[in-house]
C-alpha cells in the first residue's frame, strides 16, 4: 500500500487528487496540507511514502518544505514529487537540487500520475528522464550559471562520468546500454555506483549534479 500526502493551497486541486488516490487500489491517503508548514508537520506525523508537493504556496512554500522534509533523518524513506505548471514555477530546478524525486505537470493525466507515484515509491525515482532533462535544461538556460563541480566528482571513473552525462541526456538504462554497447545490468550498475559516490537520492538529482558540475550543457 502506497501512502500519499497531498500538498496544495487550492482546495479543488486537493479534492481531485484525494478522490484519485482514495479510489485507486494499492494507494492510501496519508493526509493533506494547504501550505509548506502544514506539509512538514504532516510528513513528520504520517511518514508518507510519497508527497505530492505544490511549489507556489503562501508562507512556507513548497521548495522550503521539500528541503525540510528531505533533510529530516526520520523521513529518509519519504519521496517528494513536485507538482508544477511549467510556465510559472521557476523553482523546479532548486526542488530537484534539494532532493525531490521528480515532478509532474498539473495537467498530467490521472493514469500517468498514479503510475509516476508507483515508480517513485518503488525507488525508480525519476518519472520521465527525457522530460526531466528538458525542464532542467530550460531552467538552467533562463539565467546565467556558474559551474560548481560536485566535491566527489573525482571519485567517478571515466565510464561513470560518461554514464552520468547520458543520464542527463535523458537516457534510460536500456538507452545507456545501447549507446555504450554494454548490457542493461551493467548500465544499471554504473548508474547506481555513480549515485552512491555523488550522494544522489535518485536519477533526478543525478541530472542536477551533471548540470551543476559541467558534465551536461
């Protein structure tokens, strides 16, 4: 059973998501919150598997709430998925940097939303590599950025650097395997080792590290 915490300041959005979660087998509603402060409190109390987090909220916004949740050692197993309208939410990149497992556009179909939550709860963490890459690139190019190599970047082997770059391009493990002429299992191993060395919670954060470190442009 996947427990989901819904966070959005719009009543109608929370209602729609609540109905979706409560009527789907294998899901349970952990709770709701209308702002970031309530989200942090609810997460600490309910310890949900996945938080669906709006960004633009009054008071403590979703970005700060994401940071607080994902830096709480008692919530190590909780994953955050950002809910966003692409044209307005300029903080998606920062949410990913703070450890969010990915994001969903608010007009995502119900079936796709449920499947995304399943993937994140199962530890697959990145909802759509190609879409994540596109959004991250869009936010990166909207403002000048300086390259800040990850402090553990030198621990990566040459092959692991190459794999991280391919993850940032949006390739799945199968895609990486095809590009490098290795088995999918080998590709998955390289990705996992790179995540461990860089301290990435998931592939979404690995994409962010790749851009920040200058491995992807």
